[in-house]
């Protein structure tokens, strides 16, 4: 029994020593200092600790947001990119998008379109009864004046969404998760063009090494470049000349 207790005490001392070392290394801030900083900057302590993206604390019920149970559960499920939804809502053109969506859903504008189209169609029918051909310039003008409700709102809502999406994409163009503007195929084609425009073998060699090793040789002085190429030619299989007597030739 005494041996077991001694082991526990030893483990406790080692654990305490480890904790003290961490505190000394990182100088962890006290909770009182965090509260003081949060009050000074007008943010929550959770925001300072990186536990939330909200600077302010919102104690009001979710019901005041007008969200129903299905929407709340969907937002909590993790199936939606909530951060992207927040960026869309904060975009200055999002209000226009919602306004156009309301106009489409309320169907008031669509009703007016249908009234206009009926008037145009009645006018065309009266002219046809008078013997006016459908190929007549005025008849074709009336036909062109007919408004397609679906096409109109497809363009209207589509333009709103594309504008918002493009601005958000541009805002994240430098993020690590964002795809590169150029593709590997572009790099290969650029390399071919640079190799074709090279004035001599040395310049072509520099282009090849630059693309292969991602090195900016323009920052190298001539001595550094010569040293680099000498090392490659001596130790790299990529730069060694191909040996042989040629295809179909026999060694003598």
C-alpha cells in the first residue's frame, strides 16, 4: 500500500510540474483580465477566446428572429454553410434580391404582365381579322412586345444572385481554400511559349528549372546560377545526358 501511494504522489508532482512549465511558457491570461478586456473593447469574453464570431451577446429569444422550427433545425444540422449564408445576407445587394423575390412570389407583377400580353394579343387578332399578315412589321413588333414572365424573372433574380456570389468569391480569392486562377495546363502552355522564345540553350535551361523547382532565377546573380546548374548537372538524373549508340545501332 505505501508503494502505491508513493507512486500516486510522484505522478501528482510530475503533473503539477508539467502544468507549471506550461503556465511559465505561455503566460496564460487570467479570467479577470479577459473580462476587463472584453468590457474595454465592448465584446464578449467568448469572442476574445475565439469561441464565437459574434462580438455582442444576444440574449433575446430565437422566436424574435421569425425563424420556424424547421429552419432552426436545418441551421443547427450542419448541412448548410451558415457562414456563407451570413455573407450573402450582409451583401448590400441582398435586399434587392429579396425584394425582387417578393415581387415574384406575390405574383402582382406577373398579373400585370399577363394583362399586357392579353391586350397585345387582342390587338393582333383584330389586325389579323382585317387581313394584316403576320409578316407585317407592326404585327411582328407586337409579337416582340409580348413579355415572358419566366424569362423576365429568371434574368432578374439570376443577375441578383450572380452579383452577390461573384463579390463573395472575389472577397475570398486569397483564401487558402480557394482554387487558383491558373491551372496546371496554363503553366505547361506558358512554359512551352517561354521555351520557344528562348534565345539560347542557357535561357531555355533557366526556364525549365524555374518551372520545375519554382525558383525565381531573376533574383540570382550569375555565380549563384552557375553553381546551381553545376550541382544539378553533376548529381541530378534529370540533367544527365542520355547515353547510348542510337536506336537500331549495334555496339561494336
